[in-house]
C-alpha cells in the first residue's frame, strides 16, 4: 500500500469540512449515489473511498442486497462498520489501495468512486475497478473540474485538509475515458456536469464494463 495523505486526516475533520455549506460536497456525494441507485436498481454496490460511510445512509432500505465499502484508511472503515453494520445487513468493508493488483471483493453491479481519482494513478485504479465490476456492470466516477479562482481544496477551518493539496491532481475527462477504455470499459461513457451553489463544478462519468 502506498503512502497516502488520507492516512493522516482525522475522519471528524474530513466529515465536518465536507458538510460545510461553503463546501457542500458531502451532500453532493450522497445525492449522486442515491440517483445512480434509483436509476439503475443494482443488486450490489461498492463505494470506493467510503470514508466513514459516504452516502451509505441513502442505501438503507434502497433495495440493494449487497453493499461493499473500500477505503485506504482503516480507522475510517471501522467507523463505517460501527455506524452501518446493523442497518445494512451483509455490509462488506475492506481496507485497501485501489492502485494495487489485489482483489478486494467479489464483483458488483455498480461501483461508485466519488472524488477518488484525484489522488490515485488513474491507469492502475481503472484496472483494479474493472476487475471488481461485473460484465455489463457500471463504474460511476465523480470528479472535480478546474475553477479559475477557487482552489482545488476548499478553504475551511479544518486545517488538516491542507495536507491533501500536494497530492491532489484534477483529472481531465479525456484521461478518464482513455484509461477506462484501456481497462476494458465500453468506449462510449455518459458524462454530466454538476454545478454547485458555491461555484465549483463537478462531473459524473458512467462507464459500462465490456
């Protein structure tokens, strides 16, 4: 497992930062997951970069029979277990680095990777996620788009998040599409831009496994 700044960010700081009205990304992550599940009705879902349960509340009672969470930070994963083990029966939680060649879980119908690709090698991560996606399954990737004046990491009182800045690299849509195709996803993904009230823009790509 490679060294990662995420191993040094307290979960409480991350969650408080993401929930700030001036950031608004916790709600964005959850809403996009909710929409994906409603549209595609998957039997199994994996949330990559699950932290303490990013969006898991939207999966309770959603008709998903199997939920998998993966994160590089073991403390985050344990907190997700404490919060959701009872309300999401059969919840599978794994500690792992998606840039590795490991197999973390049995393949699923839908993989959701929200604001993850900014911190990993795109080619390696795409290969890993393809191995974990069933044939005709879907990988949904939420990414942040560049902004001419706002920093990549939003300003907040939670200064530990500043440790992410040296590691964060925004990923061009063309790069995602190219590497997804190399990894075995279909060559014609869907793409949607999502503006937010605070001025930043995000994109959701969906790739179908070939």
